[in-house]
């Protein structure tokens, strides 16, 4: 039964990762402005890719989330157009490869903590935050391999880490709330 449940979350996570790569994060106008101005959406420079990984980890655990990330990376490197700029072996030379590989570490860390710590908004936020940190640490290390000169590394680090960070933090907040409610309702895996 555990394999079926974990397989469900791994497949769900793979679908969420693929879709999340192409769906942007938006901020909604405040509800008190809706009657006069309507509902407005402002795009934030980020996608739901990291949010999808965090949601899978918070609901399915470390195994399902890590398997989903490995399947996602495998599909992308085999040429399926699941990465932001298509897919294929050329991604091994991309400066953002470290961030894609960091999804694996983030999935493992977030999924482990999400089910090891008692269920609370604070603990899920900690788990997701450390998962996001794992993505960026591996990504920054990958940039150091591509750009050993400090000035180049710093420029690319700002592009790959600082630019999407606000959107990823907003996605993290949404993921934590959704995962908390789902787990309280008994929707998530139990290990």
C-alpha cells in the first residue's frame, strides 16, 4: 500500500513539476479593491516549478518528491520539452543546471522534515524554507563551476537566485497553507 501511495504522489509531483515550469506566479489585487477596480493579477518573475516540488514534498514525503524530480530531470535531459527552454543534453552546459539539480536536494530535505516534525504551519514553513534553500545552494554551487570569476558569478547569482526569490517565497506561502489544510483533512501520505 505504501508503494501505491508513494507512486501516486511521485506521478502527481511529476505532473505538477512539468506544469509548474510553465505557469507563472502572480499577485492578486487586494479584495477591498475588487468592487471598484476589479480583480487584477500582477506577474512576479518566477514560475511554480519550485512550488510544485515543495508541494509534492509536503504532501507525499521525501521519497515521492525525490522520485518526481528525478523523473522530471530524466525527461528533460532526454529531450522532452519540460524545462523552461525545451530540453536535451545541452542543459548539462547551462548555468541554471545547478538549480534543476537542486530540486532533488530541496525535495529530499523538505519531504523529510515535513513528515518528521509535528504538523504545524511553522514546521511546514521551516521544511519548505529549507527545501528552497537547498535548491539555491546547489544552484549557486553550479554557477561557481560555470563562472569561477567573482563578478560573473555574482551577476548570474542575482539573475538566478534574487530575481525569482520573491515569487518563490510567495509560492512557498501558498504551498504551506495548501499542504497544511490537505494534511489536516487526511489527504496527504502518512508514513
